[in-house]
C-alpha cells in the first residue's frame, strides 16, 4: 500500500478534520520510527494513518472494520498492529510494529494538544513541558495516560527521547499537518 493510498482510504472514511490530523500525525511519527529502525516506512506510515480510520463511522465496532479491511487487502501484520493499539482489547504485542503503534498513538495526540495551546506551537516544545502537562489529568483529559505509559514500556523507549522524537518529527512536517 502506498502512502497516498493509505491517506485516500483514511480520508474516504473520516470527515472530522481533527481525527484526520490525528491519523496523519501518527502516520508521520510511525514513518519516522520505521526509518530510524530500518523498517518499511511506507507500511508503518499506512499503519499509523489507518489505525483509527473506522472510528468516526463505526465507533462501536472500532477497530474491527479497518482490521477486516486490512486483512482482506493482504496486510495481516498491519491488521494485527491496528487490532492491538489499545491494551484493553487484550491483543498480544508480537512485533515491533505493534509496540510502536501503541507507543505513538495516544502520545502523539497528547503532544499535538500541548502544541496547540502554545503561541509557537511545536517550535521550542521540550519534553519537560510535555511531562508537566502529562501529570495534569485535566489537560487533554481524553488521553489515557496508562496507554501512553504502556506503549513506552513495551516499545522500550526513554520517555524524554520519545517525546523529543515525536516533537521533532511533527515539527519537520508542521506545514502538512497545519501546526504552524
């Protein structure tokens, strides 16, 4: 699946601009991690972009609709990672792709929320500032802190380094994701 095919499929399923941006930002962070780790960057991008593609139209069936679509299209590893992007679903984390998606999903959304309240957005956003907001349960209350922590543990990344990696990736792509 090409990056454009993933974006087109996601956009055909999601109308909400915020959810579209979330999927795109997760895709970009996943792509950057794939490059860093020597993985297939287009595949990782598509996994990130499509992980919530069915959430808007099928919230009660999420992620089963997009998982089934990916299985039918011949992307079993992607389908598995998407099926595992929340710990409460009880799907085992078998691959680095599974772990990366869990580590990037909620935290990328949280970091975007942090940037949106700053006059300089992503520019100059530091791990210390993100961690301070992370400790405040009222800030971005919809972000499940336990999922962020589980992802960091499973992906075996240092929290500060992970935050900086996400910030740097989003900053590099800020125009494409409207975070300027």
